[in-house]
C-alpha cells in the first residue's frame, strides 16, 4: 500500500502538527475496514487525533482510498472549524479520485518529482 499527501494537505498537516505516523495509522485503520465515513467513489473520511487529545475533538481528513493499492490525503480540517464537506466538494473529490487512481507509475513519479504529491513511508 502506497500512501501520499498532496502539497495542500502537507501544509495543513505541518501547520497543525499532524505527523506522518498519524496519517499511516489512519490508512491502517481503513485497510482493516475501520473507515469513519465511506463517501463513495473512492473517497473516505478518517479522523485524526489532535496532539495530546483523542480523535473525536481532532481533525478530519479526506482520503482518496483504494484498499491495498494507494491512499492520497487531499484535504484536512479541524472539526471545530468545519462540520463536513459540501456536496459540490464531494463531487470534486470523487472526480479527483478517478484521476489520481488512473495515474500510472511514470505519471506518479512525475507528480512526486514536481512535489504535487509526497509519498509517506509507512512501516508495517
């Protein structure tokens, strides 16, 4: 399973001190069937713990997810700032999922080279 984060998500994670380890745990939970919300079309929502607190008061992440294949963290928000994503945003995420999962290894390598996406090294 390869795990990635977009440039925009990286800025969010860095700002809110969300570690790559926490992102790997969110993907691991999804891999084992523990998905907080399946939004359809390869889009899921997973909770991320806030440092020193639990997941319930923490952050939400939108992940483009294909079990056993790839996961792309594309959007994140604090629960106290935004309750949920809008229908038009969900539609855009589903379209993006189609595009991202259609990337072959060469196109993915190019996206990493130009830093559109960064691969996260998850262990286990």
